[in-house]
C-alpha cells in the first residue's frame, strides 16, 4: 500500500486533521496533503516521528496489513446504510405524526433503535473538538427540540385522537413523546453525524 494512504489512515484513526498533524510535526498542512496524495514523501526521521505520534512501530507503519483498512471501509458502508435508514425513518415519523399513513408501522421506535446503532458505529467524535462543530451540534439540538415540541402543541391530528379513555389518552401522549424524541434525535444525527468516505479510506 502506498505510504500516503498509510499516513492518511493512521491520521484519521487518531482523529487528527491535517492541520493538527502538521502542527505536531512543525510542517505545513500542504506538506501533509502532499504526503497523503503521494506527491512527496517524508524522510526517515519524519517517518520515525510519525510512528511515535501514531503510537505504532516503524515496521508496522511501513507494513500495515490491508485487512484493517478493508474492515474500516466495510464499517463505513454499514454506517452509511444505517444513516440513510435513520433519514428515511425520521421523515416517515414526521408523516405519521401528522396522520399520514406509511407502509412502516411504528417508524419512531424503529428510528430510535437504528439511531443508537448508528451512534455506536460512528467513529468521528473528534470533530466535536472543533468549536464550530460543537456549537452547531448544541444549537441544532436545541432548535429541533423546540421546533418539534411546538408542532406537537399545534398538532390537530394528535388532539383529535383523544377520547374519553384515560389509558388510551396516556398511550397517545406516550406515542407523541416517543415521536418527538425520535424525530429530534434523527434530525440531529442527519445534520451533525454524517461520515465522509475519505475519513475512512
């Protein structure tokens, strides 16, 4: 495997951006980019420093088994599939919330399950060390929670579903709460927790 792909693989595995790795090596970001694209190569001393930063031996660094990288790509494609499922289930939850029948029953509950699985597979938590990404996460979480709570209050379909049975009404309220959690959580994941292929290649 090309040395550039090795550097990129270990950099992303450690959660470093090109800029962060460049700062550790006292080189420019363009230098890291040049290495990763095999336009140039680091010298032996720099390779030794890289192996220390990546916490591997120099021999492992130069002879990385391709199986680990293939496994990372497989994990990415599984994550991508689940991400798309979460997106679809979030949309279906919105539709059912307003009384529009869909072919999938209880999409909100299924969505919560797939959201948990997706977050378990998500491997780019380091992005939230960036101030902008963290602020976007917090602001979007608050905004979606407020928005979904407001549309619940003015949801005529929901209030027309109430009856004289307290237990039935409790079920309606519980279902509404689950839907709010589901569509809020799903929307947050879609906006903030996408994964890029280049992060895993």
